[in-house]
C-alpha cells in the first residue's frame, strides 16, 4: 500500500505544495523562500527517511511568519492524508537526537488528538534572519493538522541553531518510528477501535 499524499494550499499570503511518501529513502526537494526552513525541512525529510517535495511562495517581503506557519499546516495535512486509516502502525514514536551542545527529545502519538507540548529553553531571537519564535508556530500548526500529540523537550543546549536542528531531526525520527508498520498490529492500535 502506497502511503503518499500531495496537498496544496493557496491563500492571499502563500502558495504551498507538499508531496510526501512515508516509505521513502530520504530524498528531498525543498524550496520555500525561507532559507532556514529549507534547511530544517531538508533535515526532516532525510532523517525521517521520507521522500518529499515541498514548494512555497509567500509574502516573505513582510517576514517569514505566514510561509512558516502555512508550511506546518500543509505538511501536517499531507502526513495525515498519507497515513490513511492508520491500520498496522506502531502509533507511538520517540527519538533523542544530540546536536553538538544540544539534546532534543520528541515523542509523538498518531492519536487524532492534536496537542503540542513545547519545553524548550529560551532561544536567541534570530538565527540569521529567521525569527526563532516561528519554530513553535510551525510545530503547533503541524501537530494540529497532522492530528498528532507532539511533545518537544530540550533539556539543555546553548547554540540556538543546534537546538532547532536537533528538534527537527528528532521530530522526523519520532514520526518515522510511529508510522512504521508492525505486522503484529491488527487493525488500529487503539482500544477505541479507531484513530481517525
């Protein structure tokens, strides 16, 4: 069964297109107009062993907010669609990823109960020209639209770029673990009988 989806979203502020294959090899084609997000999404695709094409055109002449927020929305929708009925998946995933001085843990549950718990130390306001508060904005919209429970915990780290990079790598690996097919799972892994 092919676990692939393509989702597009067009507003007066952005035009976003995301195509993702959950059972890929880490092939990424990313062009968002936000350099830092290109880097983070490239890491996400490669470390999750997904295949993904993510294209965006947004009002970055204002700032990166709308593009980054809408990337979270559309990527979340694409992953939710690619998962389909979620039959046979492990459902839960966790990953610890170090990046030099920083350590990030991300735990996810493909539960259809969206929630973001964001326990991250105060970041410097910017990495290059990117406003770091947008990391939370992206993750919250992603969790909402993927309908996942996402916990992001950074117990320590000094370099802001390293902290954010560790978060995106850990998110990818946690999702990869959660969406893995387990042949022992019959139907969906829930006593309720559904995760959709």
